[in-house]
């Protein structure tokens, strides 16, 4: 019986529309704030190192891109823990929550060990890729230190998944804000040598990155171990005890998530390459528009994470009405925020672009002329990008990752990339054509992934029982 196990607790259900909208906002806002804070951390690093010179700026950009690629793939395994925790919590199974988190940490630590040699050998790898020796050398020095941040960063992501699944997302925002402040202080002190410290340059930025990652993990572990209601999950008790079925489930769910994320990230990398072949002015305009699209995307990304939790909790508790209403609530919020953002982008495209430019420079007017239309298109872009991200998050709440990966890859590459290339070059729309193509690709992903989710709901009459 359910009551015979001390690790099982009956879930509480309230399927009013007001509750679902409030819960989505309650979860989504901390996620959105944490994503924006993380974006600010990366921006701080680039801005400070950029003051050292073009070579150092190029080195940290390429080094952080290498680190981010490795990290973002590994984060797929941490993201897999979210629905595992949410479904287990939804059916009141604390033991399964504990096992999911523990094996999630096992997987990401193993992933860090397997990828360490590639990061350590970054300099010769970058030289083989045709990078300038001085840039490769500095990037390699940065990664020799920063690579160790993979371990605490991914452990933090797994613990974030645990807190998210329990709807305790607020602390994630506070920890990320604390790391943002520490990162700014450490970068200022260590890069430039203030307050009696030696000026370490890009090496100082690497030390700051490692320190920030360690702080995030330590603060989160301390919070979990000392917070009533969380320490009872005993995540770190008998940590070395394996649970191979759960270990395999993390990998099984995580690999498709990682590949989906990597496919989308690489698509935008290729977009920059396509714009670069069109012209320098177009590439600069593309970069400005992409900055605004990236900032706006933090909102649906946070809502997508909230959707994973809300859908997972309801599905784990056997509440199919709750699954449907949680999904509709988060989609409605996503559409609402996108409509506001699209309106702002459409009404003030040139004013927004001017924020990134010194308008007194002779080439500023030309960049503005190209950036304005791209920012308008970015309004439509954020709507379809948000809907596909939210749909992917909801599908993860059902532990459905493999088919969504296939649908997303088809949308991103055969549809999105081909349309971008065709509009830009054979049809001669130039940079605007690249963006039109990617809007079509993301629209296809939004349609297919949402169709997949609601089709699963239609044919899934019952969810796993609580008992």
C-alpha cells in the first residue's frame, strides 16, 4: 500500500486554471531570471577580456565556445533528470527521486572524465582547425583551468533538476545571481590586477570561471543538505552505491536531449557562417539581431523548463487532466510573452539596433539599415522558437525524447538550413533570406513537436498510477 512506505507521499492535485497559470509563472520566473543571469556572466567575461586586446578577445570567444559545446551536450543528461524527478515526485516516490538525482550525478561526472582529454588538448586541436597560434595558445591556457569547471557546473545542473522537479526553483535564481556577482568581482580583480592581485589576463578569467562554478555547486549542496523538506531525500547518503537501471535511463533520456540541443546550437553557428559569406556588414547586423533574439528566448526557455516540471508532476501522479491544463497554461503564457516581444521588435527595430552601435562611426548607418529588418523578423522568430522550445520541454515531462529529437533535427536542418540557403543565395534575398529560412525551420519544429505532444495525450488515456 502507498502508506506503508515512508518514502511515498500522496500528491495534492488542484486543476483549476488559476492554479496552473500561477504555478507556471511561479516556476518560470526564477528559471527566466537564472537564464538571463547566466547570459550576463558570459557577457561580463567577454567584455572584460575584450579590453585586453583583439587577440585575447578572440581567444576567450573561441575557448568559451569550445567549453560551452562540451557543457551544453553534458547538460542534456542533467535535463533528463528533471522529468525523472518530477514524475517520481508526482507519484510520491522519494526513493526514486533520490536514485534519479544520484545516478544523474554519476553520469555527468563520468561525462566530465571522458571529455577532459579533449579540453586539455584544446591548443593542438585548435591549431589543426586552422586557428592562429597565438589565439590557440591563449585559448588552451584558459581551458587548462576552466575545464575543471565542467564537473561542478554539471553537478549544479543535476541539483538544479532536483530542485526544479520539486518546484523549488527560487533558490536556483538566487544562486545564479550570487555567482554573477562573484564572477564580476573575480574578473575585475584577477584579469586587471586590482587590490594588490597580479594582473593574470585571460588566465584570471579562467580562475574566475572555475571559482564561480564551485560556488554554485557548494551553495546548492549546502542548501539541500540543510533545508527541512530537502535533506530528507538523503541525496548524498551512500552516494557510491550504483543503481544501474536508473543510470541507463538517465543516458537513454539524456542522449536525445543532448543531440537536440547540439543540433540547434550548431544551426545558429552555421547561420553566422552563412551571413559572413554574404558580407561583414550583414554579419554585424546578424549579430545584433541575434543578441535580441537570444535575450527574448530566455523567457520561453524558462517556461519550457517549467512545462517539463508541471507536465511531469501531473503525469507521474496519474492526472491526465492536469497534464493537459499544465501544457495549455505554459503555451498560453509563451504566446503572450512572444506577442509583447514581437510588438516591441516591430515598433522599435532601429532604436534597438542603435543600442549596440556607435552611431557616430561611418559604417553605423549601413549596419542599422540591415539590422532593422532582421530585428522585425526576430519578432516572428521568437514566437516559433518559443513554441518549439516549450513543446520540447512538455514532451520531456512525458519522458519522450527520441522521436522529438528526430522531428527537431528534420526541422532544423533539411527544412531550416535548406530554406535559409535557398532564400539567401539562389533566390537572392541575402541576409534577410537566412532569417526567413530559419523562421520556417523553427515553425516546422513548433508544429511537429506540439502535434506530437497533443497526439500522445489523445492516445494516452491514463498515466502511471500513484500506488
